[in-house]
């Protein structure tokens, strides 16, 4: 097979994959993530809340908070200079309040979007994995 034919086959495969990817894009789902990214307070935070799925009016958002993972583990990753040895320090209490505030804000922002009646949360296993912590 000539190089030209091989090149055309590779190009055809690439174009088919690109077309498939574009066809699978859900504008409502993309709007949720765009709304989260557009908020200056949320986008400035070390953890980026994001929509994972949208089904039947229920938006599932990623979260670093879960009974599966201590919030101290999250803070050790997101804020390496924060002393997490005592969770009762004013700095730790403020960090926890800020995280709760931002998660609540992300949920409200998504719930305001068309087609969303409810928000549920799911631990962001991929974020933790990318930081060397496996979450079951």
C-alpha cells in the first residue's frame, strides 16, 4: 500500500473520530461546565468543580468531599502550605467553610441552568488519582 493511500486512510479515521466526538457533544452538559468555569470565585479555587453527567434533569457534579476521603487529605493536596495537623485551628476552620461555600455555590449555579432540577455529588476519583491517592 502506498504512503498516499495510508495517509488517506489515517485522515479518514481521524475525521470519523472527530465527527463522532462532535456528534456526541451535549450542549446542555457543556453549558454546565462553562457556567462553572465562568465564575471567578470557583475558577480561582485549586479544585475545579465540574459536571460529570446530566440525565433526566439531574446533574452530577464532581466533589473533593466525601466520607471516603478525609477533608484533611484534600487540603494536603490542594493547599500544601496549610497546617492540617490540628483541624480546630482558625485557618483549618476557614478552609473548611470556604470549601463548603464553594461547593454550595457550584451546586446553586448549576441548578439555575436550564434543564437542571436537581444536583447530586460524586467523589472525584480521577482528581485524587492524578494526585497519587487512590479512592475506592
